[in-house]
């Protein structure tokens, strides 16, 4: 199957009320745009994140999601009517998913050269976006999370662009990396293998380093906002 860019989404932070005690802000509600769109080292033109601690930055400049996942989600949750951009991704891609792409893979889309840096870690704001409290946990469990690219070469992209695999850096799939991060019990051997992958994002390296020292933060706040 040819790999291609189905759609491009961008969004700016907006306020949500939801069921929480106080309003919260997020740029997760992305809307489709026509190309060409310029992609910089840190984001797409017109795209912003509200939480710059956990989102954005060079290692997480572009979030991608598998187009094929939407048919599965809509079969499982037909009342939600999920569509490209629904999981907060910038790029909806045909022909790739977490089991077929690898940490460090380099692809060319339009003028851009992008490298996979880490799986996406779902958070409670995705759940809030869809008013479905367990959605982030469900994404973590089923692995349909998406993945992040860092930008090696800036440039423009547009829907319909063919995606070319330029360099295959490792055999560590995005799906495997997610399983390692969330595994219970932990595997020190797998942790070390993942941490030693040169293309892995700095934040995941730090998490794995802290884990090796017995310091591991709870995932409850990320998944449920508490």
C-alpha cells in the first residue's frame, strides 16, 4: 500500500468547561486545513499547544495518527462519529500504524523530512474533548495512540502528498515502545533497550532513567487529570 497524507489539522488553544471543577484550556480540537502548510522545527503554521510542558517542542513538533484507526473507532463507538483530527493529530496518514513504524524512522512528506521520536501518551484532555472519562485509558490499552515526529528539514506539506520512507533506523516499533512504557511488571532489559535508542525523545529517556533509579510518577494525573 502506498503511504500518503490524508489530511492536515491545526488548532489553537480554547477553553473547555466540562465536568471538572475549573475550566481548562487545550489545542486538542484540531480542524482540517488545505495545503500547502509550512512545518517548522516546533509546529505547523496555525497550530499551538496550551500545555508547553507536556506538548510541543522539537521532539514533539508534529503528531501523526493512522487513518485506518477511524473505521475501527467508529465501529466500536458509533455515536462519537470520529473523523480525522479527532484524536488531536496534525497529520492523518494512510498506510502506517503503530505496529509498522519504528522509533527513528525518517520519512519525507512534501518538502519536509520528519523522524519518529516517541509514541503519543494519551492524556485526560483527550477524554475531556469527547466527554468520555475513560478514553485516554482505552487508547493506552489498545495502543491506537499515534506517534510524534521531530522535524529534520522544514518545508511545506499538503494533503495527498506521498510519504517516502527515507531511512529505517531501528526495529523498535512504536507499538513495542508503548508496551515497554506501560508494562507491569517492568522489564529492565526492555527499558534499557528502549532508552539506548538514539532517536528516542529526551522526555522518554528521562522517564526511563528515573524508572531505573526507582523514581516513577503515577500515570493517574495524566490519564484522569487527578
